[in-house]
């Protein structure tokens, strides 16, 4: 089973409805760039060298952006669909004919909708069932303990890892660098 490390942090954002409350946040160990991902893929019994895999990934990236910028969705079977959305300035135009891209449009976003077919469902509700959650504090405590005990950390059920934080976007739509749409728990992951 996959292991997701998390830490529990307090919301200290002034004016937040959840000020002072505690929320779980994923603790990433590393960010893989394209080169590292290509090396990883090629080590999994692939007949292709890391350079070939890297080339395919780079071409995938550039072609996906090209398709998105041409009003097309890109569906990667077993993973999900990438698509674009528009964000308008607040207020909008008073009349349809008054709408102007330069005046009323604020941003173009790339979004991702996880695969939700029965056999390959990686939506938020299903993805959580595939992971074991380990509190990073328990790992730090076990590595610094002088008793010599190797507990391996504590694991929690999926229910504990997602309680209260609301950072899982249960609609399956993510993107824009947000935390799943919860404005009440703006805690940095670092």
C-alpha cells in the first residue's frame, strides 16, 4: 500500500473562521522534475532509455499545452482529463455586447479532473482508500528516540487523514495551485 506522509498544522490566518484549529497537510518528500521522472520510468522494466522517455515526456507536455490552448480537453486514460477554464474579473459586463476579453477576463486556468470510471477510479473518495497515512511527527520521534525501538511510525485510517481539513476536493476538480478550495485553512505545505 502507498504511504502518504502528513503533518498536522495549526491555522494561524487572522480572520479565518478556522483560526486556531488543526489540519492535516501532505508532507511531500521530493518534487520529481521531468528528468527524474523519466529515470524512474525507465527503471521499471522499460525497454526505453531515460533519454527516450524524457523526450516523450517533453513532447507530451508541449503537445498537451498546444491542445489545451486550442480549446481541446486532453484525457489520459487511467489518470484523468486536463482542460481549461476562464476566470473573469468581478462584476462582469452589463450587456453581452459590452464584454471585452481585455477588460473583463482575469485568467485562463489549467484544471485536472481525475479518472472516475469504475475500474480506474482515482477520484478523491476512492484515492484515499489506496493509501496508508503516516504522521511525520511519529517518524521523527522514532528516529530520534534513544530506546532503539523501530516502530516504523504510526498509521491512521483514511478517515483521520482527511478529517477537518477539507483540503480534499471531493468534486475531483483540482488546479490553480489551490488547496482544494478551502479558504478557511490557508496553511503552507512547507
